[in-house]
C-alpha cells in the first residue's frame, strides 16, 4: 500500500501567545497509513480568497519556493498512526501582510520530508485583520465563540425506559444572543472510525451517530453550568463486546456549520 492519510477535523485557537509571540494555535485530527518511521510533515500553507499564496518576506516560515508556510514534524510509529490533536502555532506577524482586513485560507497537506505531497487534508477559511501593530488580531468568519470548562457522564441510567448515559457539559458562549444553535456530540471508535446509523433522530448529515441539544442563548455572555444530553445505548448500534469509543463535542449553527470544537472524551462501552 502507498503512504496516505485521512482527515477528521480542524479547529483553531485565535489570539494566543507562544513564547510571548501572538498568533493562532492550529489543531488537526487525522490519521496516516503505511508511513511507519517515515520522515514527513504536516504542512500548512496560506493563501488569499483568490487562491494566491501569501509571499514570505523574512525566510522564517516559508516554503522553498518562497510562500508562507508552517510545518510540524511527523514520525509515525505504526502502520496506522492517529493524531487526535496535533498542534501547530502560527505567529500573526509571519503571515507577512500589510495593515488591512483579509479573507484567508489554510491549505493542510501531509508531505514527504524532501518535499512532495502525500495527501491533501483540508482547506480552512478564516478572517485576519492586521491593524499594523503588535496588537494584530484574527478571528473566525464571525466573532461568535465559546469556551469549554468541564464534562462528566452518568452511565447506566434510565430515561423513558431506555438504558443509556447522561452527558453533562459545562461551557460558555459569547456574542450569540438569540442565535439558534446546538451542542452536538458525535460518536466514533477511539481509532477514528465513525459509528453510523440510519436513524435520523440520532444522526449527523453524513450518517454518523450523534445526539444534539438545542441552544438559544438569552445573553451576549451565556454560561451553561450543566447542559445535559441523554444518549440511549441502543443508538450506538453496536453488537455484544467491549469498545473503546470517543465523543466529539462541538457547538454548531442550526445549518450544521461548526462554531467551536469543545472536547474529545474517551470512554469504554461494554454490551453483553
């Protein structure tokens, strides 16, 4: 088999500091296959909304052909290696843009150490504002945001005569007053294989097992100290056995677009 990769999810923390440098921390969840001990990189390239690659000016974060880029070294340990949260920090100043407001995109690829693409992973659009000082800020396409605080689960309980688990989540939302949205929880195996279902009541648009809680914050800053969602075990659609599973907690818009990733939560499920 040839080297390859599969993409699962990307999210970004904006306006963070790393060694006193302001920028964004890029998180990527993906897997690589048949790349054991292969020297390779996660490469992130930056371009404008017309597809023009940003040009590097100082040869600090750059490609050999002179475009802006940031890299993360990969050294896969196994024939199948899962990266649940690979993090890459990108300083704002290294985008090398004049003061102004820009619609930009990241192009994420897995590449060989010597260059050459193994697998394209994702395009990720974002808005960047450079006021022309060290107070440079960036944000997602809107200023809506959220913060995660805590999560806990009550297992083996009954609700409406169904055995399942009650999921508790503590989080806050900002600048989303009266915005219809959802807390969405998606289910997969720990190695990244999505659980699937044909039951539309417990499904994402792509058919992944999921459960939702409707949200409509009444304030600009809304704190949810204990948002609860019940998940019946029967909807996991698994036969008898022991399973290492993962919940992916996201806040999403009514149309399904991501607002913010909150948490990955691993748990053991046993069905007799």
